[in-house]
C-alpha cells in the first residue's frame, strides 16, 4: 500500500509541477481579504473573476518551503479530496514571486477551534457529530495509506454552526504510512508520546495510531473546552498523573480532570490515548459509543469507584474490541448525529500556536496557518 500510494503521489506531483507557472494573483482573482497567517504561509479569501466563485487560497512562502514540499502537500490534498469530510481542492498550483499557492473550498464558519467555548466544550450531540465525521475522514486516510500528523480543531474546517459538515484540512505534515522519521512533527498538546521520543538513534515508523492519539485529545477538548495536558512530557503534571493512572487502572482514582466523564467516555478516551501505541484504538471505534451519554457529570467523591470498576472490568484500553471492516458502515447508521443540535458558545480568545517550530524537529519545515492575521502578498 505504501509503495502504491507513493507512486500515485509522485505522479500527481509530476503533473502539478508541469502546470506550475508564475502569475500575478490579481489577474485571475479578486483578493478579498486575509483569513490567516502562520510562520510558513498565509490564507486569503479570493473570488475567481470569471465565475465569481469565492475560494480560500493557501500560500506558502517560497523562502521557507521548497517546491517539492509544496507539490507533495498539493498532491496529497488533491488525492484525498474525494472524501466528504476532507476539504475539496480547486484547480492547479500557482506561484508568485514570493509564494506557492493553491485554492480550496471556502469554509463559511471558520475552523472548529473557533466554536468551542473555553472550559465548557460543545454540546454532546455536536461532539458526537464531529467525532463521526473526523473518524470517517481518518479511516479513509488510513485506508489510502496516509497519516495526517497534525489533527487538531484548528485544522478542521466548519461549514455550518451546528457542525453538520466539517472537513479536515492542511496536509503539510502528512506522510505515507510506514515512512521512517527521526524528527518531531505536529503540535505539542496533540502529539503522541512516541513522537516525542524520536531521535536519530530512535527513529519512528509513521503509523495511523499517531492520528488516533491526536483524535483522542481533540475529543477531550471538544467535550471540556480544556486540554488534558500541554505536552506529553514527564514534567507536565497533568500528563504525569494520567500516565500513573493508566498504569494502575482499577485501583487508583482517575485524576481530578477525568472525573467529569461517565465511565463509557473514559473507556473510549483511554482506548485512543493508550500510552502503548500497539494497544491504541482505531479511530472508528468511537462509533461503538455513540448511543451512550458522553457528558454526565461525576463529582470528585461520587462515581470514581464506579468508573474504576468499569475500566477494570473492560481492561481499558487493552480489551476494547477492534471493529471489523463492516463496522465502518455504522457511519451511515448513525447519521442522525449529523442532523440535530446547535451551539451558542462564544469564541475562545485565541488559537493554540505551540506547533513545534525547531527546524531540527521538522519534516521539511512545514507549518499550519491560522485564521485571523493580516498578510501582505508579493
């Protein structure tokens, strides 16, 4: 699979390179406004002059991004865009004096991070709706032999306020499954522990379990409006407490932040956030929990014994059954989660911007972009 998908991506990149010509963006597009800015790129809202269609244009600085890296990202985005929960790509790549760029569909409601009320999270039905769509997109990526490596709310575009349609975007860090890396890649709060242990002497084989971990952190954030930890580091007290609890399930009380969840949610999250990646759940296994309650509140003194009993009985995460291929069809069966509910939460104050930015820890020095900053185009 890895060889086959790499051949396809190489062919797509070759075709895209032949169509990559210098142009003045103001010839084919009206430049409407800046949507976002990051250390390595920018996002504009543009309108095609011939059709009047509004689009988002992602631009990557040519001083910080190689042409081969840009073509790889473009090819991956195009290759994956057939899935309904992955952003659609328009046309071919372009370049200006200072930027490489490509156009994609415009998200009418920004990204998922903007919808999450801090310290509160989203309503349960919206979280389940998001979980269903994200798991579908990640399952598709895994079936195509690719790993996103930067799953987080900032990289999930929203097309209506109730999240009936959301789409994964930003494939600058995406890699073929089975690729070996010796450098960190991703955003600290969402990065799996095995990625943080990578060195030249301790390389890592890229696997979909890395996305499963990030997905687990995303679900925690969607449910609570808070992060479970800032980084998977022994010096991070929240993460240290979580690891200690995982090593002694059934006897140790859950750390205080985890006592808010019903037992079934602890089981689901422990599966995705298994420290041992060999025991980590598949992303689609969240579908088994959709009919359960996700946001019951447990006090620190009530419910902890029941939660530990539940986790112990289910041997979380080791005995969570892996779903058969046919189970993915539950996405259709559970489609009612895509059709109900609303959210009236206020916007959080800012995006998380703690992407690892050390060149020695980057794969080809890629980075995500964020909504809200001004940009000049040359």
